[in-house]
């Protein structure tokens, strides 16, 4: 007795078959999508899984002075990183790693958290770990999965604080910077130049990292090397700095806040650039500690500031070079013009007082004595617009374009500026102040150096420059830098001659006698700039030899009181050092005379 | 004596003619493919053939069981449903009590050197019991109340398996029950009501799930939730399959497989190995083999001598189909990870023997079909 099969069984079976066919077709279509349409994408993901690209950090290029003295170099060292992809047990590994490496656990966690979005990129935990840490980590390789130790050179600045503002320092590339630089091969955790020539020539100095492509299994064990591509060290940057002069400048500035710029007026090559107080860029090479960084930022003397290029202050009497040149060129004064200095000048209701009465002075003596009354008179005749025009032609009020980051333009005021910034009209008294470099005029030492270079070289505005050449790692010259002329000032030879005679008189018999150097004719101008913030700033800006200028020296000593007292002796020390170098150079023609 | 032997031989020959050779061929092809994939998935430098040996032993046992069940008249199995069903329940209960735990679930019963996964055996036990009860009815179940005996039958194994916990197998029982009720003529209304009731119960089950099961379900909805943790398996499986492309990377040459990026690549994710190493051609080939196999089983169901035979075949078909859809769906990211093996292909003795035994049942039905008139 077999029970009958239900009548609707066939239709029900058919519907099951149809449902099954539909379901399998869906799976088939999904496979088509995954394997055929997106096959290449997944193949790439599979490669990302199994291929570890180890980047072998290429050493950054060296930085040399003009004679080949190494100013920045590298030292072999080891770095510790974590690879989030392989760090499967952070809760166990990170505390252990923090202990061995000696950094706070929280910092490690936050670094790991940040790296998780790109699990295949190693996250640097600490640079320059000692050999003992390296051994301890290697011993525990199995326990500390996801932790890597790799060779990565550390940047060394053998002279410490010397020329720190010129050389700059390194820091980890920031997220914003990385966004822009990733196409050019920069990766998270890379060190890039953050200041100085390290920053402005980062692409020159940076090497191409080597690549090892290794096949690994899921446990991260390396199985075989698939490709090995050696890295290429960065190019060497040769600076125009003369290390002898630089060190002299550093020595002279010690204890002061201020800046020194020495420059070749014919080429714009910067021979020395010092800013005081300074900092030690070595502290940045392995990642500066939070505390140290805060200390630098809080320091009221602002050691990170490059006072030669990035801080504009009142020029004081140094600005009389502009006023004097304008008067001579405009025919308002000649070498033989006579001025009566009673020690003060009346302007309407106000009386402008000078320190002393110079009596009857000619133009040269007026410059030599830095007679304010004479320059007030000249300023009054010239008017603010003409003063501003001359100042701008000499390059004030705009950056010099020196190859350093963060240069400031300074200020050359006019009526519009004063109205815009101070909400006040331009008074005739402002013109008098401007004529002697007070009031609203703000300049940087590098601007003064460029302007004085133009006076010294006969009227050519040259761009100040620190880079002299780029060499390949093997020492071949890759690129040389030639002088960049930024403008020709059409000053009459007689006007220039008269001004230069005045500047020579400053050192011979005037306010700048402290800059006198035996065996070298020095010309220059002192300045004592009143500042609302304390004692006057002391300036000296000069060149030598007066008959054929080959070096311009600008010294700024903040709150140094009088240019002739504190700034001129510094210039003198640098110039006599330069004279010694010239004499030595004549004996043995070396780098310097090239 | 001699006459009797001749008569027997004639009967055997007649039966062999009724064997569905396409069905057998599909089964053997799937078993062979699975064996190759398992060998590739478990090969190591020390053991180039991996788990090939035990796999072959499983295949041998499975084929003997298949042949034996094909030879036994299936009606007698039906009459023994109490024994089969009771044994299934007893083993499941024992597993829940003293079973071996692996991967967070108590699924295995150790019998000396062999370990047994009773949930797999219970699947067939339930199929036999349900088929027997359904075939005893005169009219198709139409009212909701008619479902009561079947729910009583299916309830205990579902519960016991769920407790292990093995969510996938518990759902497999439910799928088999629904498919067989549908074949028995249950109208859409009560069936839909049953499914709706199940869905309403689902939120009540949520708090009973182990944390890892909840994560699996959440991760299925969004695998990138935790790419290195719970979502890892699903992502790696998709990478393996996708990277196989059209033609695959060749047996033993899949990097996802051989470098161990693919988890559980010889059991739950054996399909991903095939996807990576044999490509789209391989995966679609496997799906086509299953398709032909299942259509042939349904064909046997419709041509069976009696209702019991039909229901047996539907039960086996739904069992295999559920496993294929859920397992493959999981490997391609269309279904959550529930830890269900791929029939005939995954490594795992009990599952393989169970599925081959199911094929044995179907063949038993097939060879006892009335003469087919072409």
C-alpha cells in the first residue's frame, strides 16, 4: 500500500528548481563581478597582502661651505617602527614596546591609531635607538610581531648652533605637507626640511629611498626577496658661506640678540649669516621632544627666529644712505654743499633735537658725523614720496628673494600706509623721522646688505644667495648658481662717488671708527635706531675694500645702544678675519678664489 | 540455485540501468575537485600533499556508505526512522554535554582516533523522519495546525545544534523543513506565516548569540568595520576569489591560499581556494556541477515510485542547496559567515560522508523507480 504521491508535487518541484537556478545565477553573476570585472583590483590587493616593500632610507645630501667644510652630514643609526598591518595584538605588544624603547605608552597608542588607516605603511615610533634597544628588540622578534627595526641615518650638525638659521632643521612631514608631496614619493613619517636651506633645497638634498620587495606569509615571515633596488643618496649642497667668517660672526654675536650678514656685493653670495640667540638643530634630527619644543617657542628671545631675514626692525641712521643718495641724485646736495647744524630743527610748532650741534658741515662730514639736522633738511626738501621711491629702488619694502624660507618684506611707509595701518594722516614730522630711518621704516639686515651692495658695486641690485653649487653624491658638479641681477639703479656716478666718500669718512673720522681695519679701507654707516621696546638697536653696515668692494658686512645688535660702540667692532672683527683669509687665499689659490 | 543467481544478476543489472549516472558523475567530479583543492589548501613544504591522505580515507568511507545506502531499499529506512532520528538526537545531546570544543563551538564527538560531527548526521536523520511523516499523510498539510507534528520533529535538533552553538546548521534544519513542507503542498499562506514567525523570533535569539556570532553578523553587513579582526576572513576570501581572475593562478599557486592569508582554506573557505587557483572558470564550473546535480535530484524526486522517495530526494536536495548557497554566498560576501561547509568539497569527514550518504539515498530512490517510458 503505497501512499499516493501528492498531485501538485511536480509543480512544487519545478518551482524549487526555478528558485535554485535563480539563486545560483545570482552567485554566478557575483563571481563574474569579483573575478572578471574587478579581477585586477583584487589581484592588486592580493599583491599588497603578500608583498612587503621595505624602504631603505637613502642618506640625505651633505651641506658644505664654499671651501668644502662639511656643515651637515649623516650618521648611521636605527629606527623603530610599527607596521599596523602586522600588529595584530596591540594590547600586548605596545606596552612591551613602550617599555623596551622607553617612550610613553599613550604616545605609542596615538601613533598606532593614526597609522591604522594605512595599515601597510610603517609608523615611525622612535629614531636613533641605541644598539642595546636594537638587540633587545631583535631577541623578541617573535613576541613583538609588527615591530620593525630598520637602518635610517640621522642628520648631524657638527657645529651645533652655528649657522642654525641658515642650515635649518628637519621634522616629520605634516599631514598637510604630505597631501601635496605624496605624488613625489614622500611618505608618512619622512623627515623633510622645516627651515633654512634644509627646507628651501629639500628636493636637492633628499635622496631616493631604496626598495626591497619581499614576499611574506600571513604571519609576516619573509619568504624570499623578489626585487632589490638600491637607493640613491641625496645631492650635496655647496653653500657660499665662508665658515671662517661665519664662526667669527657667531663668536662676535655671542651674548647679544642680533644678526650679521656678510655678502659679496658683486655676486650676491652670502659669506656669513648669523642670528643670535640660536638653537641646536641636532635636537630636531631624531624628533624633538614636546618639552624642548615648547621651551624654544616660549623663549622670549625667540631663538628660532632668523633675525637676518625674518625680522624687520627700525634701521635708524643706516637709512641715511637712502636719504643721502636720493638728495645727491636729485641734485639737492653735492659733495661740497654746506649745512648749518644748530643741534635742532624747527618744524612748525615742533622742534626736532639732535644729540649735538655740528656747526657748519659739508655733505661728507654730515654723513661721517651722522648729522641728523642735515638729513632732516634733505628729507624735508625731498618729501616722503621721493624718499619712499628711492628706498624701494634700493630694494626696501620687499623681500630680497634670498634662498631661505619665511623672509619678511619690511615696511617703507607712505601716507597711504600710515592711514591704513595707523588711521592717521601723514604729518611733515613723519618725513623728518623717515629721513633718518625712524618712524615707520622697518628693514631686515639682508635688505640692508643688498642695498649697500648696490652702492658698493656701482648700482646693481643683486639677489642674495646661499647656494653656490649642487654636487652629485659622487662629487660631480650637477648645477652651479650664477648671480641674479634684480635691477640696475641708474644713479649718476658722481652721486654714488659722493655718497661713498661720505661712507669712507664715517670709518676714517666719523661715527664708525671702531670698524677700522688695518690694511683694509673700510666704508660704512652706523645706526642707532630708537625703538619703542627698549634701548636703541645698534647698526653697522659697511663694505671693503672701499676702492674695490668685495665684501659687505651688516651688523645688527638689538638694544646695542650705539652702532659705533657695539655693532662697528663686530664688523671690524669680521672684516679683519676676511682680510686674513684674502691674504691666505692669495698665497694658496683655493676654493675661495674660484 | 543457479537460476536464483541469474535472476539476482538480472535484477541488479536492471537496477544499474536505473542509476542516474549524470548524478553520480557530478558527485564524483565535485569530490575530485574538492580533493584537489584540499590538497592545495593544506600543502606545506614538509607535507607537499597536505591532508590528501585523510581526505581520501573520507572519500573512501563516503563512497562505501553511498553504495550501501543505494543498495538498501529506502522504504526500510523509513520504517527505521525512529532509530535514525533517535540516534541523531542522542548523539547531539551527547555532543552538547561532552563534545570537543574547537573554534568556540562544541561540535565534535571524539570516538577514539575519529572525531564525529553529529550535527551533520542529524541533518540526514531529520530528512528521513520528515519524509516519512509527510508521506504518511493522505492530504497535503493546509492549515497551520497541520504543521505541528513537523515542528515537533524539527524542534529538538535545531535547539541542540543551536546550543553548540552552530547557527549555520540550525538554519540548515529550518531550510530543509521549509523546502519539504513546500514540496508536500503546504500552501503559501501558512508557509509565509511560518517564515514570518521565524523572523519575529530572530530578535529574541539575538541576546542568546555568542558575542563572536553577533560580530560576524555585523561584520557581514560592513566588513570594513574591523579589517584586521572579524572582517578579515571575508575580506581575504573576496581578495582570493577576485584575484583568481578568469583563469586562476593555477593549483598550488594561489598566494592567498599558500601564504595563509585565507583562513580555514580547506574547510569553510575551500571555494575561495578554487576561486583563486582555478579562476572564474573553476568557480562557475563548480556551480554548474551543483546545478546539474540538484536538478537531477529533483528529477529523481518527481519520478520516484512513492511520496516517501520524493520527499527524501527533496530533503537531500534542499540540504545540499542550502549549504552551497550559504557557503558560496559567504565566500563572495553575499551571506554572513556561519561556518557551514561546502558539500563534497570541504575537508571534513562527517560532512562528506553525510552528503555522500544523501546521494546514496537518492540513488536508492532512483534505482527503484518504475520503468521510465521515453
